[in-house]
C-alpha cells in the first residue's frame, strides 16, 4: 500500500478521536473524503428522526390504551348500519360520501351543534363518544368547526349543554369531513384531552361503497366471519382493530409529509450548526499570538467537517434509543469536540 494511501486512511479514521488527525486531514487530505465526512455528519444524526417518523402509525396517538373505543365504535356502527341504513363510501376522488337510507345526507341538518351519532352511557346518562359530519373543505373552516366542537361542554350526568366551567365534561369525538377525519379523546368527566388528537385523510384509502360494512366485518384467525355482538369481546376488539387499520391508512399521506418535512428541517439546522462551528474556530484562530492565524474560513470549515463525523456517529447510535433528544445530543457532542480542539490545537501561544 502506498504511503499516501496509508496517510489518508490513518487520518480519516483518526479524525474520529484525534484532533490532530482531523487537522492534518483537513489541510492535506483529499477533499472528496472531507466532503463525504461532511455529508455523513449531516445525514447520520437525521436518520433516527427519519426512521422514527416512518414508523409512526395513525393509531399511535392512542398508545396502548383503547379508551373504550372497542365499546363505542361497534355500538354506534351497528346502530347506524342496522337502524338508520347508513353507509360510508370512498369515491374515486377519495372523498367521503355518507348515505342514509340510500340517500345522501343533508350536511345542513348535521353540524357542529347537532351530532350525527352518539354513544350515550346509560349508567351516568352522559355522552361517551360523539360523531360529527361536515362538508367544510378549507383548513380554516375545518379548524373553526373543530373549535366549536372541542369547546362544547355538557353538564355532568346529563346530555344538556352548559357554558359553565365546573361540573361539566366534553365527550370524546370524531369529525368526518368530506376529505379528512379528526379524532380527539377526552378524559371521562372532564373537559381535558387525555391524549393527542389525530388528523388523517382518505387519499390512500381503497375506493368502496361499503366502508361502514367493512369496519363492522370481523373475521377470526381461520377467516370465519364473527357474528356481530356487542357482548362478544372477539367481535368488539375486531372492530377496534379495523378502526386502527383505517387510522393507519388515513395517516399515510401526512406521514410522508412529516417524515420528509421534519427530517429536512433538522438537516437544515445541522448544516447551519456546522457552518457556525467552522466560523467559530476561524474566529478563535485570530490574533497575533495564535500560530494558526493563517487559517482561512474554508480551512476551518473542512476541519469542522472531519470533527463532526464522530458526534454524528454518536448521535446516530444514541438517537435510536433517545429520538427526542437527537438535536441536543448532536449539538452538545459537536460543541464539546469544537471546544476540545479549540483548547488544545487552536489555542494562542503562551507568552
């Protein structure tokens, strides 16, 4: 192996732990290797964020808790299907059409002040879950509709609306827009949301004329159809699992947007941080007594590129276990590395 090749390899791997190797590599090493290390130092810390976003499901907002949806959804669904002859359709334009007794519903009849369907708890005489429908087609109007719904309160142990702050509750609810679905879960006997809300759409859903029927159809492990029964946990749990699949499917469009958007934001932040760190090193080398005062901003940026590779690897490994702390891990480790080299190799000569 040629001596030059040995030097490139030595300084390349040495840059992970040795500041002197990073300096030598930045000064005399091949630029392509410095560029590769710079690119990797930006993308490696972002990878845990990207993977985490890719693994998020629409039903993730529920966590491991069903919040009694396995009870509410089958009861409401069967009532809509059997007693009111309601059906949900996903059109070729991936819009939701709702029919009742074979006719399209009148959205004027059902609005933010009148639910489309409810689950009323017969024990405490309260609404446990409420479904609203809306044909609002702009984000502004959807937010306004949801605001009215979320601020709707009922007197405890009744279904009477109230404007009072105390002695009231807000039931969990779902809003079925023409092109989106919104779910919010509230704590019982409270006006406080117990978990994060959820927003999805129908863009990747299968076109069908029997959306509600498919939600209510449950099969066992052998593929046999389970008879609908609110007293059979196999059936009710099956409907809940079908609902989670719908949530997961409805999240696919937003998942891609969040996955690339969030990753892109952090990629930009880390790129800006790298430039700032390179500039800081250049500032620290200014002065008559500093033997490195000949360093240019370009050279210190190359030094930073080699220094940042180790913090990027640390962030990559730790980030899969502590994803929410990825930015802090990278910023702290890179900052410590720059401070370390500034105190050792880049410090001024002592008089």
